[in-house]
């Protein structure tokens, strides 16, 4: 269905925003409160909460209320899914470039054997 995005789509959609990427980067160091995450940004707390909602909806971030403080933490499994997808593309393009390099070497060797090495 078109209205249902895959977990990978949701993760990339969440990571498309620089504010959310900065929040994820901060959370890779250690869990943080919503207030700590909001501090570096010049935006309202509701705007920060909206960004966190997108990150939670994508599965990249989880939060829980501890006393009066909402703590957020990274969800490594969701980041791992993104990493696996990117690595698969990197490996695929590496193989293609290797094949292209081999083909160019083959053409060069063929040209050298034809005596046309000008």
C-alpha cells in the first residue's frame, strides 16, 4: 500500500532533516533528556517534541519517562538497518567499478597488443 512506508523509508525520511540528524548524532554518545536535546536548537519545545516524534515513529529513537524527565535513547537496530542498506549499495558499486577497471585494463592490453600504443 502506498500509505504504509517501510521501516527503511521511515528511517531515511526521519534522517532527511538536519535537526533530527543532529539529535541522532547526540544520542549516539549517550541517552539524553528532551531538555538536553532541545538546548542547542533555537526552536520551541513543541517543535523539538515534533522532531522527536518523527524519530520515534521511524524507530530510530525510543523514549521513556523517568520521574518528571523524558529520556531519549538511540535504537541501534534501526540504525543497523540503514547501515546495511547503505553498505549493500557501496558493495554493489564497488563491484561495478572493479568490473569497469578490469574492462578498461583489458581494452588497454588489447590496444597495446595491436601496436596502437600512441
